[in-house]
C-alpha cells in the first residue's frame, strides 16, 4: 500500500515508481518545513545549480532509510542554507517526512503531463455529509476546491480532505492516465476549457431517480448492432426475469455473434438499467419515454394501491412487472414508429415525469438515446433551457447509437454539457450495456467552464 498520511488540511497518499534513467544524481539535503508554500520546494540558487534545476523544475526527495519520499516544483530562496530544502507543509506531510530529516534530492527530467480531464471521487467524512445531493452540492462549491488544490502537483493516487464539504477527495482517473513516473498540475481553468472535470461518489450509495428517453423512429429497426461479450449480463437478466416467458423470449434473441436491431439493443440496455436499480434496493424511480413523431410515456400500475404512475419504483415486488413491460414496449413502439424524430417534445414529457417523482431533494439522471437527429417538434436545447433551468439536481447523458454520420453529435454534446453530463457514441451491445450499467449506479456531475 502506498504511504498515507492524515493532516488537518487533507489526506494524501503517493504511488510513484522512480527510475534512475529519469532523474539526476542525488544530493543530500536537510528538510525544513516551509509552511504554506503553495506546493513548492525552496532551494538556494547554488543548490539548484548542483541539481541542474531551474525555477519550475520538479525535484524528488527521499529518505533512503525509510523510503518515504515526495515531489515538488522548485522555487528559489537566496537566504536558504545551501544544505537544506524548504518544503511546503502539505507536500511534506504527504510524504511522511519531517523537519530535520536528511533526504536525497534529485531533479525529475521528464516533461510534466498536461491533464485534459480529471475524475474526483467524494467520500463523506461525517454522517451529515453523506446526503443524496452530495455530488450536486459539490458542483456548486467548486471554487473552494480549486482554491484548495489548484496549481498543485498531482501524484497518481493522490487524495485529500475538502473541509468545506466534509469529504475526502480522491483522484480516481485522469486523461492522459498518470503513471508512477508522471506528474501533472491541477490547472482547473484549462480543464474547464477542455472536457471539464467530474465528481462522483466513492464507497457510498447515492440514490437517484432516472428518466430514460428512447428514440423509436423507423431507423431504429436497422439490424446493425453486433452482440458480443454480453453473455454474463444476459444470463443475469434471465435469472432476474424468472419464469416470465415474454422476457425470456426477448433475451433469447441476444446470442453471441448475432446482430440485433437498434431498438432491441436499446430495450436490452433499459432492462439492464432497471435491473441494476432493482439490485441496489433503494426504491429509486425510473421513467421511460419513447419518441418518434409521437411521444409516449410508459405507465406502471402500483400493485398495492392500483394507481397508474409514469414510473416504476425499483423494488423487488415491482421487478417482474417492470421487466416485462419495458422489454415489450420499446420494441413494439419501433414496429409502429414513423420516420420523424421529435426529441424536443420528449423532453417536455420528461419534465412532467420529473415533477411526478415528487422527490425535490433526490437528484435525477436523464439519458437520451437516439440513432439520428431531431426532425420535428421544438428545438431540444431550447426546451432544456426553458423547462430545466434548475439544473442543481439534474444530470443529462446523451448516447448516439449506430452510424455516427446519421447522428447530430453536436446537438447531443450541447445537451449533455447543458445538463452537466457527457455524450458517448456506441455501435455494439457490449459498450452500450457497459455504459448503461455504469450510469445506473453512478450519479456523476461534470464541471465545465461557463457558457
């Protein structure tokens, strides 16, 4: 396990692999705790010369006895003793080193990686912090996070406390991927100008409702989606369906190596999404909207009250009913589907279902799947801006299925960005099910620059 240290300011762990080919010959220096040095290590100019280091170079420092070590960007201090290195407190504590330790210091010769994307995981440190809208609240307080760690070097596996949110933040993934010999600086403005950075919860369950919008226009009949590497998912759904003949018959269409229609692929993805929600056991609500020229919402009968609702509650007693209705509804709608695609009206219906949920504090995920472009009805992005101005507890994911040349990917990306989500293109069952399965359990928000 990498070194781990807890401080009042944060929890950090390091995970580097040092290779001699990448660093200069080390020199021994005594460590001085420099307090808040904004993540820097200070050196005398002559010491910098011995290390062939300039302002902005990165130095690695290690205690050969304990193997504790750290890294920091260099700044110059003319008054510092030539035999010492003055290190930022948080960097020092992250390395498990202390003032007075004698360390071997070397200059890192590789280029610093420029990050294009960072995924932050949130782990509550207190019971009060573990609320359903944790991710949404974090996305509204990004300035304090940026002030806390902006401009600092990122180490692979780094984690730290975010006091204002009472959470521990872990750097889960980056693009490009950071390895043991890579460094990057958290330049938040640059990130937001590119793909943004993402928040998601880690190690806790965050309940959220969902509305799945499925294109059922005539082009969804196209049989061009290959079935590959989904046997495990299919068998899991067959077990969940039990002796329901309709669902079993539907699932039998997905043999390895076969090709299914886009509609069948979409219906299968929705089944998996619902199954994942049922498995979580939190009673989350899921609504399903199908759209072509006409828009339809799927309705479900409450087995206890007899009430008709535009959503299914993902509890054990509802699972068989939900699987049966969904597996037949989507494919049946395609069979009667027209040639037009009214995405805007589908979003209007989505707003009605969102209001019907009645859970004002629980976040909602909207997933829009289409194989084409909007050809009827109001402009989708205009509908979003007019009917979904309250985006604090909403995230939108858009999925393009099939031929990219047929999909309005620019619109899909704009819709996803408005809803603090992402757009993804898929053209096979494996990727489609993987994406839906992930979205069923992760409520993640992407933070981007302002429009």
